């Protein structure tokens, strides 16, 4: 009954969110991420259409997987830490309300493909 999940608090110690972990959780509005997080897998939050804000600033995120936030129609705000190294294709596809506002530090070793 994934469609009924509204709030997720991912505990400290978790380093990775697996592929399609919260896919189609259409009622999901809030996710708390731990400082230990380094990777969000492909389609982890695919079609979480009620999600409107994602704050990853205080994580150690290094990789955002393919289509991780695809079809998050209500996503308006996302904060990404400077630790990000890999942004795979389609991470923000079909997120029409998400507007880039600030790009922080850019590492020449970072990998960015087809946002």
C-alpha cells in the first residue's frame, strides 16, 4: 500500500536509498534524509507526485540515480549539497514546478548528464 505513505524519516546510518524504493508513493509529502546518505538510486522517488520540497543539504550525497525524482509534478524546491558528484540522466524529468535558483560549488570532476 505504498500510495498511503505520507511521511518517511530515514534513520542515521543509512547510506543508500535503493532503486525504486519509494516509487509511486503518490501521497508522500515529506522525507527526512540522514547525514550519512551518499546515494539515491534510480527511480527512488519516481512519481511521488505530492512531494514538494527535498532538502539534501545536510547529507553527504554523492550520486543521484537515473530518474530519481521523475514525475514529481509538485516538486518546487530541492537543495543539493556540494558533495554531489554524479547526476544521472532524467533525475528531474517531468518536474515542471522545479525552478533552478542557485548553483553552488561546481567540481570539474562532477558528472552531469541530461537533466
